C-alpha cells in the first residue's frame, strides 16, 4: 500500500521513481498532469502519446490541441478551469491501449491524484478512462454526456478527442457536436458551484 502524499509535487516525484509495470522501461518521462491543481474540474484521459512523453505533459498532441479548442468553445479555460491527467502515467509502446495490468499498476497514483486535487467535477475522456476509473468496458457512446454521482463528486464520460479527429463532422448530432454540448453542460455545472475559498 502506498502512503498518502501531501502534495502534487510529492506525487510527481513518486511517479517519476515508479517501476510498477513494464511501461517504465520504455518511457522518456512520467506524465503526471497539467493545468490548475486548484481547479474544480478534473479531466482524466487514457495515457500519454509520443508528444506527451516528449514534453512530459498530458494532452499536448493533436488530441490535446483539439480538446483545448473544444473546452475554449464551451467557455472553459483549460489552464485556469481544469486539471488534466491520465489513468496511466507512462506511454504504452506504439500508443497502444494500456493493459488491465498497467491500469491496475497505475491506479494508486490516480487515486492519490484525485484525492489531492479534490475537484467536485470529473470528466472521463474516452473509453479507457471509463474503464480505468469505473471498471466499465465499452458503452461510452451510451453513457457520454450523463452526470453520475461518484465518491462525493459528479462525474461525466465524454468522447475522446482522438475519436473526434477521425470523425470531424460538426453537423448537429455528430460526435463533435455532441461533445461540445456535453462541455457546455459542464460549463453550466461549473457556474453553479459555490465560489472556491
């Protein structure tokens, strides 16, 4: 059992030393998170890709750039209003999906990150995040855009921006349009929260 950590800096140092699974052997660096650690909105994605492994930050490649644009379009500032991380902190080879063993090995780090951030709203970005956090395999298209209570917080799955890059239509009812609707719902929920102390 990992001892509780007191700060995001301690978490980053502990993750950097982690050798719990084979992903540590191929990583350039551990990718812990980016954004505002006091944000009231936490976004949890899948795993770092090549650009993220290079820069040490999550969601900075093409998918991340699209995510930032979508958040901006919905009136959410990704630097001020969010903290972004992944269920797995090291890049899987060839950007493959993390295995169940890799998800399990990284789970204690994610749990500590969630506890330290203590954000009242959580978005699960994509099916792997849905599986990694809630244990639900598949079904993101039927679950996306729906709030559910979770550990004293409100949680919503949304489609992953890599899926939206493959389905770029912006017609009403398209995956991209639905994701924008979901993010506008998130902005409204954020606006209803009491002001942070």
